[in-house]
């Protein structure tokens, strides 16, 4: 996936520095979390694609 969006590597590096894993014991018990994150990613990619045009 990173090959499809090479400009995201920069974002990944910045995010790794900012978002260190926080203790979230209940996070795996939330079945909606994955779909929510996926929808956020789709929205972010849409915005990034608009900027590239």
C-alpha cells in the first residue's frame, strides 16, 4: 500500500513520532473500531487525492 501512496511515507514517519501506542485495554473489544478507522482512512485518502489533482 505504501507503494501506491509514496507521499504517505512522510505522514507515517511523522505520525510514528507523535502517536506512541497508548494503553487501551478495551480497544480490541470494540468491533466497530476497525470499520471506523477504515472510514477515516478513506476520507483522508480522498482529501489527499484532491490535493494531488
